[in-house]
């Protein structure tokens, strides 16, 4: 069908198309007027990207798109809806109870929350951290109340989530604090028991005293070793020539004996010169000289023997000092091991104290956070009572009805034309019959040239 044929069909059936158009338009207007009015109220909340004053962080974190998406999910959650129901006290409304008994499932609050969730729309801003909460309802005031209650429920839920998390952390840190405190007390007791058992009061002072004692023993051992070497050297000298020993030479007894010996020898020489060796007194002097020599030898041997005893005493003293020195070394090693053990126990106590202090600090922080009632969500603009209904929109629906009416009118005309086809034009007749047109007769009901009468072909030609 060409454009000319379409024009002819519409001109022939414009009344029918107009009736369809008017019917559609009137139907749209009537439906618009019959539909109940609904009002939309919007409350705005802002999610501030600021640091929590109760936390240790001093930086102001930037909000990511995922953070805003998370907040949108929280706002749309069933938990916020249930809190909004309780804030509006809809669970106490007899009207809601009656509807729930007729239509509802589950509990009353959950059913009302599901109903309200369908009426609330959450729209985050694209360029800021503001989130719009829109409520749609047939009553303008209730729409505003619903939007504001939903925003308040969202803020309360955000605080509740934060506080619940802080309470869980506080409980966990409290348990850890008890465990660490018991561990600290056990380690302190172990340290005290070890110090009492070892008799350690101040390990550093005792360690210094024992080191000084070791140094004294070392010095004493060196001195005794030198004295022992000297005594052994004199002992060897005494075995070879005892009279040349300094002790012998310095002995007053031997000096007196030698002086007496010198007098006796001088007397013997005088007697040998004056009286001869056969003189009886000469024999007495020789016996006296022999006795003096024997006494000198005996005294020298006694001194030499005393020198040997001194050497043996020095050897024993050296052995005793060596044993004392080794015992002192062992005592210092034991004390050092005790010192290291005490240091290990003390380090355990110090580490346990640090862990307890850290956990106690986190416990105090979590306890403060669990009691806080502040959040980074604030109500930016409360919803106002709308003065105009958001739907249905008469002008928009009329425009829609005009468009649909035109489309339906034209479509209805074309559909009717398909069921009752008439020849509207000479060219169409030529296409149908395949014979030339001999002439045109003007329509008798119109002026000449205003219309055409279609020729009806013979029955044989139509067949």
C-alpha cells in the first residue's frame, strides 16, 4: 500500500479513526482521574569521610564507590525497614493488623517491612556522598514521615552495627586480657620461685662480688705459685749445699755456733804452738770444735728440713687455692646460668606485661567505641510534606493518550480496510483488472473534480 492509497483510506475512514482516537484519549483521561494520587517525599543523608575520634587513625579516609554502594545496601535492607516500622509504630496500627490478618504472611513487623520496602527508593548521588531516600505513598504527610523515619532508622542501624562490632571486640579483648593477666601472674610467680630457690636477690651485685672473689683467688694463686717455686728452689739448693742457704747464713744460732767455733779453733792453734798436740787441753779443744761442727751441721740440716717443709706447705696451699679457684669458677658459671635463667624469666614477664598492656589499651578503646552513639552518617535534609502529587500526571498521560490514540486510530482504520476493501483510485483499478480506463465520472454528491466513483468490474472479471 502506497502513501496515496493510505491517504485515500484515511480520508475515507477518518470518522472511524477519530472515534477510536477519542475513545483512547477519553479512556486515558478517565484512568488518570480514577487512579489514586501518590506523593513522593525525599530525605537526604550524607556519608562523611572523616576519621573516627575514638580510633588511633588521624587521617581522613576517602570514601570509595564501594563504600557508598554498601551504605545503599544497608538502607535497602530488611533490618532498616523493620526499624522504620517500629519508629512509625505501624505494628501498633489496627488497620495494619487487619490487613496482615487478611493478606499477610509471617510476623506482623516483617510483613509491614516488606510492604514499605516496595515504596522506598534509594538513589545515591553521582558526584557526592549524598544519598537520597524517597518514599512514595498515597498520603503526603505519611510519605514525608516514612522518608524521615527510614533515614532515622538507617542512622540508628549504622550506629547499632558499629556498636555491636565494638562490643564483640571488647568481649574478645576482655577474654584475652584475663588470659594474659593469668599468664603474667604465672610467669611472675615462676621468676619469684626461682629467685627464692637460688637465693638470688640482686643477681648483678652478687655476680660482681663473685667476680671480685675470683680475681682475688687468681692473684693469690699467682703469688703462692711464685712462693712455691722459690721454696722448691731453696729446697734443691739445701740438698746440695745447705750452709750456703740464706736462712742458714742469717740464722743467729749458727752465727753464735760459728763464733764459738772460731774461738775454739784459735785456742787450738795457740795450744798447738805452745803445748803441742798431745797436750790434754788440746784434746778437749778438738772435741769442743768437733761438737761445734756437728751442732752447726745439725742446725743447717734442721733449717734445710724446714725449707723442704715450707715447700710442701706451699704446694699444698697452691693445690688448695687451685681448688678454691676452680670452685669459684664453677660458682660463677652457676651464677651466670642462674643470671641467664632469671633474665629469661624476666624477659617472659616483660613480654607478658607488654602484651597485657597492648590488649588492655585495645580493650579500653573498644569499650569506648561500644558506648559511642556517634556515626559519620548525618541527616542532610529531612523530607518535607509534598504539595503536589507525583502520580498520576495528567499532562503526561494526555500526551501519551494522544500518541496512542493516533496510532490506534490509524491502525484500526487500516485493519477495517483490510476486512472491507474498496477501490479508491483509478490506478488501483488498473492494477486489479489489467484493462485501460475509458473515462471518469465525477461523484454526484460532490462538485466536479472533488471525488471519484470506483468502477465495479464485472463478475467474470473479478473472478
